[in-house]
C-alpha cells in the first residue's frame, strides 16, 4: 500500500498522510466506520450545515497534532521518530469508540460504558491486527508514557482535540463565536519539566479559546432545540428497548435487547464496530409504523422535524406543572400518564468554562521561568466565577 496520501479538508486544507502505520489506520474498516457517525449528532436539524463526521474531526485533530509536534520540537523538546508517529496515531484513534450519533447516545445504547473505554479496547484489538505497532500509541493515550506532555496534547483542557472540534463545529454551523486562534496557540506551546505549558505571550489567545468554548456550548451544543432533538432520540431508544421493538439491524438488536457487563461488551467489539448512524436512522424509519403509539409518534415526529418544545431556566421545574403537562399529553395522544413521560420530561444541562479542580490545568510559563495556572495570572479573565459550573434546567414537551 502507498505510504503517502493527501486529504483535502474544508477546514484545514491539505492534510498529508505519510507514514505507513497512519495509512493503515485510516484504511482500517473500524476507522472508516467514523464516516458514518455524525460529529454533532442531530445538531444538523438546527444548523443544517452540521453534517460533518467523526472521521473528518479525527483527521483534523491529526493535522493539528502534526503542527503541534513540529512547533514544540522546534523549541527543543525531544520527541523520537517512534513517539512522533505514536502520538499522531493516538489522536487519530481518540474517538474510535464512539457509537451511533456520538455523545447523544453515549451510555444509552450501551449503559455504563463510555466511548473512551471502548476506544482503548478497540485500539488494543487493532494493535493485534497491526503487529503491535500501536504499543506506544496506547501507552501515550492512557497516560502511562514517561513523557506526559504527549498525553496532554491528546487529552487536556487545551488539547488538539478541542482545538479542532471548536474550529470545525464553528465552520459547519456558521456560528462565529467558536472561531479561535488555534495557529497562535500551537505556536505558544512549550514543554517544560516534561509538562505541556503555554508561553506567557499566549495568555490572551488561550483565554479567547476558553470563552469561545463556553459560548459554543450554550449557543450550539446545549442549544435548547439541539437538546430537544437529542432527547427525542434517547426517548426513542428507551421506548424501543422497553417494548422490545425489533430492528432490521442485528447489531443494533444485540445492544438494544441484551444486558452485557463490560467484559462481555469488550468481547463484542466486532459487533459494536458494525454500528453507525445508519442503523439507528433506518430503525427509526421502520419504527415510525410500529403498532406501539408512543414509539411510532416519537419516530414520525423526529423524521418530520416536529420536535419537542424545550425551555431552559435556572431553577428546577415545579412537579405539579410537569404532571399537568403530562395529563394534557396523555389526553392528546390517548395514552397513559406513565407513557406521557416520554413526551414531557425534565433534565439538567451543565457547562464549566475552566475546571480549577481538574488535574489538567492550563499552566503558563513566564519569562522568569515561573509557572502559574491561567486563573492565577494578573487580572485573569478565567477566574473563580468562570470556573464555576453553570447549570440550567430544561423541560421538553410535546408541541
């Protein structure tokens, strides 16, 4: 197989794939599955351009990793050829464990197992297919490598994963609040005492990055109609599971109607890697004609974009109000009060701009070689207020 490919990405331009291992990863069927998984789940029902995939995002993160590695090497960081390829392979595979519709169905389709756990297991299994060439990549990904800054490039509060998805999601949704100066941030990265730091002159770019992330969460990821779409999808899966509705997708049936412990799930990785958005959408189209009224109405409404009405507020919703709305929904649909809970329900949406208590601090390296957390710099924008979680309560109901 040719050891060089050029991919034209609408966000970053040409992405060069030059190492045989990277080519083999991209060519693997489990990686190609990411073409069939939407990066932003059902957000395209609100932002029609948001149809980009997990594959596009992982390629973009890979591209930024290439730039980051080159930039920190130019400042004296020691990264061997093996480590160079390994950290790029790790970022390419960081989302390989995502199931259909990404975060929207996480812990719903497969309760108790998150995509990071699945990613690690899939990487181990791919490693066996690739003659153990992913050993170092897995070590870096799981933060067991002796150079922690390599892991921090993949997973931290200032990693190339976040830099790409903010830039990419902003591009495809058309929401300018997510635009960040990632090129400057990458140029400001430096390795000090084996930790990934930001040079002092990069403070304002990092603050802009954190504020942009906050704004994207409330304007896009936790937009009330995006919440309504995704919660409707969750209710469809929950109802299909409750009434044991059959799908034409045997892989979906397996995870929908059987309870597995983690060890058993990890033995079913081949089956999991057959699942994608198309399995779920084709099932929803089929269930739209199901004899169960709850399931059929939910599915028809989602397909026709007749979405839940969603409202956000800073205090919990009154239980009497919820029950009254459920009674009205039950009467309108001629279903029971219990079944009406599929059409009227509440939940919480939480976002934190900067997690002060997190181990993954964003540390600034000053000219005198002192190191301070970005929240502790003079006149910080990222201070105690912005580090507090912002919680909003939502109610979804039938229109």
